[in-house]
């Protein structure tokens, strides 16, 4: 289970639309940094800054072979955030289920 600081880093990393778009692209498989940068209107150093945030959060990893740096999603990196969100959703769903049951079968009036 992730510590709160680690979970904070994941949510902070995913709070940016560019980084979420990078993660969406990396779901399809590893790519070079230059390929990952293609759809974005920003400098390569800016792309590297975004990747540094993702890497610091443990969402992506990279390795360099020669002059090419390849980036990939870290296995299971988003699972703890999804589990945390799921735990927050369950109590709310239970309350809605109880409300639905109450509305479907209201108590009898005296």
C-alpha cells in the first residue's frame, strides 16, 4: 500500500492534462521521448520536466540506449490510486443504495 506522500505524488502528477495525455499514450507501449513529444507544442526540455514528475511519482520509468531515451509505464503504478478512489466510492454507493431501497419501499404511515 502506498504511503500518503506517494499517493499525493501520483495525484499531483496526474493533475496536469499534458501528463495525463502522456500516460494515455504510454498505455499502448513504450516510446522514445521524441515520439512522445510529437503531439505537444512545447520544447523538449518541457517534455523532460513533465516526464520527471511522472517518474518521481513512480508512474513511468525510462532507460537510455545510445542517444535514445525510451519511456514506459511502470507496471501497476496506477493501481494504488485506483484502489484509493474505489474505497472512496464504495461508501457513497452504499448510501445511494440505501436511499434507493427506501424510496422503492417507504415505511408505512400510521
